[in-house]
């Protein structure tokens, strides 16, 4: 356990960088939503059944979304330590590190110690696993639940312990509650039980009980969440089939989509190209252990999810994070075979495979370097000097807590979040006298936005429109704030 303890310690250190930074920069949109829900839980009675965002405008603000257990846990920390984005990052970090440990346990059980160690190392150092492993987002919690759900189910297939049966159902259900697509884990579960019982799996009453244990909470929650939307709430667009995330199958006929997903996203951003090469090589290593094909089935399940939600994976890279779990195992298998640093046979294997082993060393080192460079670029955008924080401070000084505001920022709710105000997020193109008059009737007190956002959206003229027609509160080089009263 000493080796995995060192790996986990290193993973914590990597994820501690910028841990005290408030939400900003890369993927601040999704982080601001999560932070808003956590803060609203804390300020409005800890009702986990009514997640609330800040951009609902004149609506309730309750949002149709995944089960928000992640921000709920953060809100509990707020009640003890006070409101601070750091606690959201800490919860994500803890989940990420436990994911690494769970992956190690699973691979050690099914394959061997050497492969488990390498799989854990690779998963720990991949760039997006580092970044999202300390981002104020629920993805690391979903990944953790996925790994432990499969691990405990595998343990159940070994000894049929009721403890592992219940834990498996609990973790898989939580994974799907946190992120609905995690239901793809049903495929690896079916594989494991087929390996255990063959076609008798269809007559095993316990498996139907497990399915109910997993699916019933998921169905109940998403039904309730949809009622929030129908009764004056907002939505994260979970069910926008054929428009945003799901069902855009026409993309599958576009070669550019495959380039975007498998090369730009998976190879370049998620794995880095050196690790991608090792992953592909690892796919061709012979399966020699019982149930080792679990990771093949897991990979296939993730690929099915990618094809079904083609646009989601193209638009937001964090949807593809589950790919890194089986990918880390195949990469780990290659390294365990050709770079067995933790084996007594290392010298013997090195002499027999000098060229391949040297190549493995180079790829591994390059993976570390490229991961560092990518993560450093992400971290560099998390700066307190950004206009977001100046806008937020000014808004808080000229408005009351109950005042509603309009923010201009490509729809990004981060301005509302840091301003600690409810209201609307708007695109620069939307800004005209009619839009503003409608929002004023609904209670809007001011408009705030970065000038650069107007310029990037070919709407620089809107800046002069606001300055010439409304009360100027702030006209700084990088942002404006105008009053609407």
C-alpha cells in the first residue's frame, strides 16, 4: 500500500494548486452554476429537492438538473467553515483522489498490482483529470461513484455478500443521479454477471432488485426535476433531444466530428498524444486474466455514450471524462508489460525490449510534461485581476441583496454568481430598448458587462447605446455598469 499512498499524495499535491482561487477562467460557467446552487442551499434552508440558480430572472430560479448532492455537501461545509469556493474544490479533490484509489483496487483485483499502480499513476497525472479533479463541478463525484459501483459489484460476484450488493447499487445509482449518462455502466455490470452466471442472469431475481435499486431513485428524481421546470423554473437542458446534447446523429456522418472527438479532445486534451499512443498499443495486449475484458466492455459503453451524445462531447470536454477510466487501464497494461518498474523482472524485461521500454519512458515523461503545460494554461486564467471581480465588487456596492441585475457575458452566470445577485444573463446582441424595458418591468436595476464581450460578439455599438441612454455608474477600460432606474 506504500506505493499507492505515494501516488495518492502526489495526486493531492497536483490538485492543490490554485485550490484557494475563486471560480473564474476555464469552464467558469459550469462552476458558477454549481457554486450558486451550493450557496442557495446554504442561504435558503438546505432543501436538496429544490436546487436554485441565479439566472432565473423573474422565475423561481429552481432548476431542472441532475441530483445536486455535490453542491449540497459543499453547502454543509459552508455551514461549518463559511462560504468559500475553496470548499467546492476540496470536495472535488477528495472525490478525485478516491477515484484513483478505487481504480487501483479494481485493477489490482482483476489484473495485478503492477498494472494497478500504473493505471493509478496515469489517471492521476492526465491533465483534465487534474483540472476537473479540483474544479467546483460534480464530475469527479460521478467518476468516483462509477468506479466504486463497479468495484463493489465485482466483489459481489466473488462472494455474493449483501454488503457489496447494496454498496454497488448505491454507488451506481448516485453516479446516474449526479450525471444521468452514467447509466451506461449497466453494460459493464451485465458483463460481470454474465461471466458469473451466463444466461441464467435473466432468471436471477437479485439482479432485478438491483436494477430497481439503481433506476427507481433516478427516475423519481428526474421526474421531480422536470416538475420544477414546468412550474416556473429553469433547466439545464437535460432533455433537449436533437438540439443540444442528445440525438444529433447527423454529426456521425461528419469526418470533422471524429477528428474533434478522438484526436482534438481525447488524444490531445484528455490523454495527451504520448499517452494516447500507449493507450492504443495497450488495446492490443493479450487478455490473460479472468474478467479482464471488463475494461473492454467499459470502454465500449463509454463510446456508445459518446455517439449518442455527439454534440455534448464536441461542445464540452468534461462529458468525455469517463473515457479516461478504461483508457488509463489500457495505458497501465502497456506500461506494466514494458516498463515494470515495480517488478523484480524489470532488468530482464528491459534487456529483451530495450527499444520499446525506452519508447515507453519517453512517452511517460512527455505525458507528464504536456499535462503540466496544459494544466498551467488553465490555471493561469484563474486570476483575481479579471474584470469579473471588479464588476462583482461594484455591483454589490451599488445594489441591495434583493435587487435583480442583467449581466452581459455570453450567457455565463459567473458575473451573477460573484455579484451575489439574481437576474438575467444576456448576449450582447439581445441588448436593445425593448429587451431592457421588459427586464425593468421584472425588476432589473442595472446592466453590467465586460467591454471585450461586446467587441468579440461584433456588438461594440451596444456599449455606446448603453452609455448614451442610461445612467452611467462605471465606465472603465474593461467594463461598464449602467443603472436602469
